């Protein structure tokens, strides 16, 4: 579908999206990360822009090119992503958290490369702050959408997350359906229940998700 013919369902709306994986450095040459290409988040950013939204895209690690007509912000660690989101959240209408944020980071980041030895190595990790949960608890929170990437008990875990983070909408996503693929199949879960989206290109899934959001706004 030509962008020209996309209905401008999000005209005048400000939409902030996180995408890609964060990277938590262990030493100058190594880090801990999640598997995420960024494709789903970028597809949402592109589709939101095509629907007339004013888009801000905060990206972790991804090999994708910036989105035209969007504010593209790089934030590689979970802490950097947290700061980037919080300093851009004012006056946003919608926040869609698609990024695979590392739940933990090393307690200390070594200044020099750790040399190998024959003994075992233990890394001490400390939890990162939850960007989505903190945005959803702001006094004037935007409409918040989460992605629940699961490997089992998909709908149950996703609904538990939706309630725990106080989200109007969550996208339930089986990791094996999405990771590394051009396509995805997801289930949207809101207070009215589950709305499955058939397997389709990430671009198509992005449009259907944004239509659902536009109707809920
Ligand atoms: N999320 C976030 N900041 C974090 C962790 C997660 O913004 N520090 C967001 C993700 O972008 C996603 C949603 O929260 O939209 C759910 O992430 P997920 O990893 O599936 O859930 P968690 O709450 O981290 O729980 P767990 O990893 O234990 O399943
Ligand atoms: Ca997590």
C-alpha cells in the first residue's frame, strides 16, 4: 500500500517508540544483550509516520537505517534508553515499548579487557529500571503499549504483564514467531480480551496495531 493512501488516523498525535536491543557492557570489548533486530519497532515507527503521527524513535542496537520524518535517537544501554525516553516523554500521546531491554547490567564495567584464565568467572548483575512501567505510572502518562515476548504461556504471561505495568494494551508475541523474521504473528490484549492478528509482514502487523491504538485513543 502506498503511504500516500494510508488514512491519517494518527494525524496530530505524538508517538514515542523504543526499538532494538540494549547492550550492557562488561568491559570495553564485551557486553550482554538480547536478540532483537529492531524490525518490529522500526516498522511501527514507519507506519505511525505514514499515518500522520509525529514520531520519536529511541533505538538500542540495530543495523537498520533511521526512519525518515522521525526524530531518531540512539541509546545503547538500558540506562541511556531510560534517560532518552524520560527526557522526551513530555507531551507524547502514545508510548510503544518495543525494545528488548536487558533486565540486568554488570555491577561494574571493567576499564580494561578482562583477560582469560582457567578458573571460572562470575559476573555480578544488578537490575535495570523498567522504562515502560515507569512511563505508565507518570502523572500524565501517555497511552502506553507494551510488547510481551514469551517462550511459553503466552497469553497468560502477557495479560499478567499488562496488569502489572497498568497498560491499556499489550502485544503478546511468541519469541520464535518474531525473532530475526520479516514476519510476525501477535495477539493484542486489552481490557476487552484477546484480538489475534494473523501472521503477516511486520509492516502489516504494525498498521493493524496502530489502527487498534487509534481506535482506543
Ligand atoms: N521493558 C522496558 N524496560 C525494561 C524492561 C522491559 O521498557 N527495563 C518493556 C519492553 O520494551 C516491553 C515490556 O516492557 O514492552 C515487556 O518486556 P518483557 O521483557 O517481555 O517483560 P519484563 O517485564 O521485563 O519481564 P520478563 O523479562 O521477566 O518476562
Ligand atoms: Ca525483560
